[in-house]
């Protein structure tokens, strides 16, 4: 019996068409949630993406033969998400030090589960490290998007709706982050010649990186020009430009960080949820880096002086 020949890879035009279609569907969903300002819609969207990405992460580990504790990791992610989201729905703040408690549980729980098995050199330590990394990288970092929605003074849930400023802040974050990805992809596909980091991601080019910086400014400055009152938290144009530049760099690093994981695990995509894009983790990888950065920038440089 002869091996079946592998099907040829899809053309760039087909990949671009699939990616465009998936992007339009996603932005339509985001637009509906944004316009409705439904609190369950915001929290449900973030929570579902986070849980699917967590499942994808552990599935990639298992497929690559790396020992881990997926049931514990997924259960902890769901419990953390519930403990974070539930108070917001009732107009309250999450428990103090919730993040520290969750990391503590992730570390202690992973070591406790490892006690059931014999020590097999680095494999035993890797099992613990993989679980702790999975929690910090996906549920903890990505849920800073949730914290941004409820960060500002009008963040209290009234009649099941989130505040206008919080909704616009999340929209601004997603626009800057995803326009960075889109700018890198479009510019790199059209004129990309010089490889950026080929040992991590062969498709990334310096021309694409330049396009990412330009597109992020178009998104960040464009939204601020259109909605200055709703985005008044930024105060002036200098913060908008600085943040757009900072988030674009972190979005690129976030995308490359997932490339490191996929390359190390010999995985092409984290999943097949979105044609042309991949799985949920492929979608949120850059947000995992940009959401915390925006949150801390606002807390330290803008809200602390308000």
C-alpha cells in the first residue's frame, strides 16, 4: 500500500479569502456585542474564547507527547473566569488578590498532581511548568480584557449593560491589536522580502512589521478622532500615539510568542475554528500581551493622576 500524496498547500489568494471571511464574521459579532453593550455578551465572548484557547493549548501539548494535567488546567481556567466575571455582573469588584490566589492554586495543584507519578527527569518538571504557563499565558493575561471593560468610573452594570467608556476602550484595544495583525499580513504578503525572525516564524518580514506599525496608528488615532468623548480616558493625542505604538509592538511579540509554542510542539495552528486564521489561541495570542499593557498603562499613567 503506497502512501497517499499530500494535498498541495492552499494558494495565497485562497488563504487571504478565508482569512478575510473569518475576520468579517468576527468583526460582525464584535460589533453586535459592542452595540448592544450587553454585559453577558461581553463576558461570554471573552470567556468562551479563553476556554477554547485553553483547551487548544492542552490538546497541542498532548498531541506532541508532553505530559500535562489538562483537566485540572481547564477546570482552573473555568473557575478563575467565573470568580472574575460573576462579581462584575452584579456590579461589584472581584475578590482582592484573585490573580495571586489563582497562580498559587495553579502551582500547588500542578505539583500535587505530579506527586502521583514517578520522577522521570525533566519530564516531571515540564509537566508542572506547562500547566502553570498555560494558566498564566491564557486565562490570566487574556482576562485583562475583562478588567478593561470594568476599569473606568461608568463601568458599573446597569440594566444588564456595560458602561459606554468601557465598551469603547475594549473596542479600541481590539481595533489596534487586530489592525496590527492585519497590517503585518497585508503588507508582508504584498511587498515582504526581508525575513524578520525566520527561525521562529518564516512568514514574518520587516516590511510586514512596518505595515503593522502604520495600521495600528490608523486604528488608534482614527477611533480617537471619531470618538473623543467616549475615549476621553486617553486625555490627549500623545497617549494615543504612544499606546498605539506600544501595543503594536506587543501584538507582534504576542503573535511570535504563540509561534514559539507551535513551532516547539510542531503544530501548524492551535485549532480549526476559523478558516484562514486557525483556532481561538491563534485569534487571541496578541491580545494576551496587549490587554495587560493597556490596563497597566492606564492605571499607572492616567488614572493614578485623575
